[in-house]
C-alpha cells in the first residue's frame, strides 16, 4: 500500500512571521547575511561562504557570464547553465574567472554602416546609451569610434543616417592601451572629463571599455565574492550523463563549485556522478545535488557526499512537473522537512550539509520565510531573468518591456540530460517547463539591494542579526485564505497597482 505523508503540502504564501522582541541593536545595518555554500565539519569553517544567500538558477535564460559577474559583485553566486556543450560552458566559466573588474566588454557594438534606427533599437533592447563602433561589429574588432546620446538628436535627425556620419571617430577619442591599470584609467577619465574610456591594443582593436559610473560602484561593493586570487567566484551546472567529459573542462576553466541539474535527484544516477567526482578529484571539487522534497531524499544525497542539497520539485514559475507527472510537494513543507533532516544529520555525524531552497519564491517576503524555515540559501530563476544582465533580449510586448524566460524542462531548452532516467534521451515525449515572458526590472544591483533590504528589516523584526539567529528566533504561523486577503491592499481604489515594489510577475 502507498505511503501517505501526514499533514498538508504548504506553500510560502500560507505562512507569516510573527514579530519577536527586537533590541536597539536590531537595525538593518547590523544584519549579516553571510551563509555557507558547501558542507563543513563541526568546529571548522566552510570552504566557501557567500555574503548574501542568493544563487542564480542553472538555466539558459538566467545564468550567463554577465549575470554571474553582477551577482558575484553583490555577494552571491551564479551557476552557469549546463544545457550547452561542455566546451562552451567552460568558456563562460573562464570568461567570469578572467574578468577584470571595471573593464567591460560591450554587448552593444555597432558598425559604421548601421543607421540611427539601428542605434535606437539597440538602445531600447539593451538599455545602453553608450556603444562602441568597430569595423566588423564584434566587441573586440578594429576600433572606429563611439556613439553616445550626445551624438544624435532623436527628434531632428534622420533615422536612416549612418553611424559614421555622427559618431565620435577613433582619432577624436581618448583611449588607453591594455596595460593601463584601472586606477590609471580612472585618472584619465577624470583628467579629460569623459564618461567612457576605450581600451585599444597596438593593432587598433578594441579590447574593453572603462566607464566613469563604474568607478563609484566598484568602490561600493563591500560584499563582492572573490577567490584567493581576487577573481569572482562562479558555479556551473552538470548532468548525470556526460560528467566524465564536462567536469574536467569546468575544473580547468576555474569553476569554484558544481551542481547536478536534475528534475528529481533521489536517484542512483546522482550517486554515480558524485562517486566519479570523488574518485577523480577527492574533496577538492565541490558538488551540490538534488532536487529532493523530503528527509529521506536529503539523507540519501548527504550520504552520497553531496556538498549541498537542493530542495524543490514543481514549485518554479515555469515548471509544470506537478501537472504533467503528479510528483512534487509544496515548497514550504518540503523545505521544513529537509532542514529538520539536515539538523539531525549534523547532530549525528558532525557534518553540516547546507540546504538550498529552489523554487516557490513569488514575493520578496518569501525569501525571508524560506531562510527562517531553515534554508541556507535560495536558488532563483524568474527573479534574475528579469534583469539587464540575464542572457535574454529585452522586448517591447504590447507597450511593456519584458524579457524572455523558459524552463530547462521546456522544448525550447532541449535539456534532456537533466532527466536521470537512463536509456535513449529521445524517449521523453513530454515537457516539464513552459516558454514565457517576465516583466523587465532593470539592473541586478538595484533589485537585489531592494529585496535584501526587506529581508534585513524583517530579520530585525524577529530579533535576529544573522541567519542562524533567524532560524532560532523566528516564529511562524499558518494563515487562512481570508487573512491572505486582509494582508494586501483591500477596500480601496489603487492609484498604481505596481507601487509596492514587491518582486513578482
């Protein structure tokens, strides 16, 4: 006879935090969001810590190099998506690890023969108002000049006007060679009263750009996450099929941590993958595993040697696993169960295996709830897909800016390697994810800071100054359907339905 779980399957929206006593020390500026990423033994320090409890999902529409850099600058980690060739994934990891902070390789490069209409389209699509011009349109091609909003007048200029007619030509640009330090580049910017400094090599090829606005932002990144060589920390997704080929390339490229990307992780396929990594690299290569939704699944992966365990099946906004296959569990219930198992495992073995809550976050306050329920950190997909730095295009749909977002279980992703079912990958005849849009939300930095301000403020209301205290002091209550209505704006006519600043779509 089937086993029936006691209790219901609850989601984050069915809970609220009850305020606790807070002292005069409980102010957001005093709150630490530092958290372990990988397992460690009692009395030891975790090999990798994060400064904020946020990682980006292993998804084509989310985790590319640009977002990985932006998130590391805020103190979190991206997991570069694995649904691509091992070589291309390794190249993305290498791009992050070799990135020189402050030196930007443009993804909005023009050619001299493009038109003003092309410039405006690129500006609207990327949000960039400064664009380099190269002979072939590549980010590192022969440098021909630069275009800023001061070089054209939208209201008067002909949209068919060619870029070479209004750009600031290379001979009129202040430039620097690649050996120039970031400090020296910033001095040049200030001395010449310019906003952008092209870095051009001896052959006349554009190498990168340094922006005036990045000077202050670089100084204001106290949480940026760096390795011992002052490079940004980055993760990468792997699967249970081609790990023998993929893992060596990712390790060589410098990946700091790996994660098995699977629709359901309570499987011998994950054990085989972890066994292979341990046999070939010992404990030097860190690998997370999942996803699971109960204590039994957690303990299995912990015993297999997982460095962290992901929790959640069917809770993502683009995931349709539950309606397709009828498997899963409410994210809040799954997380509470697994975190209890993590703590019991720690008491028994002295090994702390961090838990990642993956999916189910709709509002900002859900982040605080998940952390209070025990999550060490959160994996977010839709949240990061909305930002400038995600790999997808910004589009205008019915007068609103959006970005494309699709699941790794969708037909578009064609990521059959994440299904740990063995046999012929073509045997799968259904999908577990959809193709969609999410509202465009602007830069990652601004949004992450806003969300984490709310998290810190709520932690203060609970009397907690760090995530361990939050788990110890949080008081959580179930809410009724009626109280859900009461908790939002009601019985009034709203002037602006999007004025609360909450993350949702």
